[in-house]
C-alpha cells in the first residue's frame, strides 16, 4: 500500500529527456558540444533550409538499443519517426521529429531500493516506452538589448525520451527512480548525465486521488534539473492539488514550472493533447529497422550492467543485496570496493567502511570517490590492522582521519598516534584489578545479577588503557575475574 497524504493517494509518472552522448546531431553532421557560441553549430538541416533532408545518426540508434537492453525492454524491429507539429520560434521546421505510435524501446523496468520508515523496500517502476527525438533550439531573452534571439546550436541534438507508467506514489520514490535512471544512463555511457547543462531533465506528472478512485487529473512539472528541486516541486504540487480539491475546485490538466526561488509551481500553459500536434509519419525518414544480429552485437559489446554486477557481488563476496546495490551506485564506487575487498580479503568489512566512513566523508566534502584522498589499498591495509587485532574499531576511525588528512600510511599513523591495541594480558590485568578495586559498588551489583553494572567497569578500563585495550579481551578477563 502506498502511504496517504491527508487521505489522498499520490500518483506520479515521469518523462525524462536524456541527451545522447553522440558527437554529432541526430539527423545532421553538426556538432553537439555544449557551450559553443550561438549558431556556430547549426547546419542547413538544423536551420530547416529548403531542400535539406534528415539522415539518421547510427550512434543515436545504438544508444537507444543499449538503453533497451539495460532495462530489459523490447527493442522494436521496426519503429517509425513522426512529425510532431507545433509553432515555436526555436523550431524553424514547424515540427519536431519524434516517434509516436511505434517507439524504438517498448516496456522494460527500473528497480531500486527505497527507505520507507525503518524498512528498506525494493520498488519497481514499469516503463512505457523510450523513443528517439530531436531537441529544439533555444530562445535567448537576456543577451540582447530590447530583443530576443534564437540559438539553434541545440536544434537536432539527439534525445531519448523515457516514459514511465504512473507507478510512483511519493516524491521520495520519484527521486529514487530518477537517481536510478540517471545511474543507468551514465553507467552505460549513453548520456553524460550533466543536469546543470540540461543533459538529463525530468518532467514529473503528478495527480492525487482518494484511495481506490479513478486516476485524478494530472499536472506536468516541466524540466526538473536537480534532484532537490524535483522533491520540492512534487511536494509543493501535491499539497497544492489537495488544497484545490478540498476547496471544491477541479484540477485542470496543465503544464507547470517550478520556481526554486519561491518553492512554488506555476501554470505555464494548459496542456495540449496528442491530437493537437497532428502527428503523422515523417515521409523524409524510412522506418527504423533493427535486426536481431545488431541487437546481439551491441549486447556483446556492453559493459557489465549495474544490476548484473550487484548480483555478482552477492554471489562472489557474500554481500547482502542492499550492500551490493549501494556499492554499484557508480562504476568508480564499484571498482573502489572490488579493489579494497580483494586486497584485504574481507568484503563485508570493506563494504561497511565504504558505505559508512568513506561515503560520510565524501558527502561532507562534496567529493566523488575518484577524489577520495584514501586509496583502496590504504583502506584495505587499515581493515587488515583491525582484523589482526592491532587496532580497535575506534582507533581505526582515527587512523582513517589520518589517512584522509594525508598524514602518512596506516602503520606510520598507528605508530605516531600511539593507537596500537594493548594485547599484553599482564598489563591489562593490572588495569582491570585497579578498576575493580576502585569500584566495589559496581562489582557488587554485577554479582547480584545486574548485567548493566558491567558498563560502569568497562568504561574506566578503556579510559585507563587510553582506549588501547581490546574490548573483546577486556570482556573475557572481566568475566573470568568476576566469576
Ligand atoms: P503525454 O505524452 O501527453 O504527456 P502520456 O499519456 O504519454 O501523456 O503520459 C505522460 C506521463 O504521465 C507518463 O509518465 C504517465 O505515466 C503519466 N501519467 C498519465 N496519467 C497520469 C495521472 N493521472 N497521474 C500521474 N501521472 C500520469
Ligand atoms: Mg508529456
């Protein structure tokens, strides 16, 4: 069951535009690089000069095939390009070439973990389709005094539009889906995933309904280009829709924009229906035919997918499924884990350290794992010193700090900070005897059956040993002495 907001069920479906990582455009040879001077990357085809014709970019098709394989979708043997007609100054042809009735990628699914209260649950979002299309140009309103300008550099840039079924029921789930999708497209390298530059932008369709009722009318929040805004925009939209309905107003289908400055969504236009676009097959492009052999070849050349790698981590390293999924967030994290696990021979400890201390430090300093000052070899050496009882877990965290701050190698830091665990029983016994003598009340209480009284002894022992006593050894010796 999905959780309710003020007695309403939330329904969300996503449309994501992923800019494909080809160097040239989808139907022309012009370059797609970001940030070039206006109109220097628009050729005659992109400008829609008379007599020009589109030619399909094989690289864009190949990326669509890769995506279809990555999400277990059906790849259409024959798909059709259609003209989506509308007028806009940045669309000189008067139509966008897209796919309508028969898209190249059909079905498929994306699954991920989601924290729900104290539980971690696996969610699966079904995909409707993914289709190839061209991007439009850009209107520039700022750089011209008293006038607007058109930059056609972006016109004809290849996009894969990825459409889900209305399967998500909270902003958290929507964000988790978007992150997972982002991971997939960047992992297989079909999109650079740069959200600031618009390479990965999401439209969130949001509606609410009373449980069990028909789907409510949706409003579509356009062009969400950060995960933070995505969450804020959906939360605001849900509250707004519920308020409208509670006030007796019907929701009108509309396209809205999120304003990060006010934290509100604002209607941009009432929404067009498919019929308004007068879609029809583009006579300039033949059907896109993809043979099984092509799909098989692409499959053979693809790198190991994140979910396949996660399954391997479960099998080869005996990791819980949750760990395996976290460690396959990116290729770099996965490589860091494998290097650490292999070097120290303790995969679960390696996983704990990477998901714990390492990622905490990375998050705090907004770094990616590639920038981590602690190498996999150093982390493995540190783990080795915990498992051979040279240092305690507590001391290990101090050594990690030292590694992070580039104070030297593991053994040198242990030496310099005097963190070596006390493994000499004689010395430890002396400390324990002293603490027992100084705390007769705790000893008495413990002997009377109060197990908690032991804490009052362990604390002072650890303190007297300056944290160097081995907690396991302390416990064993205490038990022996207290009978
Ligand atoms: P269009 O192409 O006109 O935008 P679609 O029917 O293809 O419309 O749906 C677009 C997106 O909206 C899909 O992701 C779909 O899951 C989602 N969607 C459809 N109906 C609803 C609804 N009632 N509430 C929320 N999302 C919806
Ligand atoms: Mg839409």
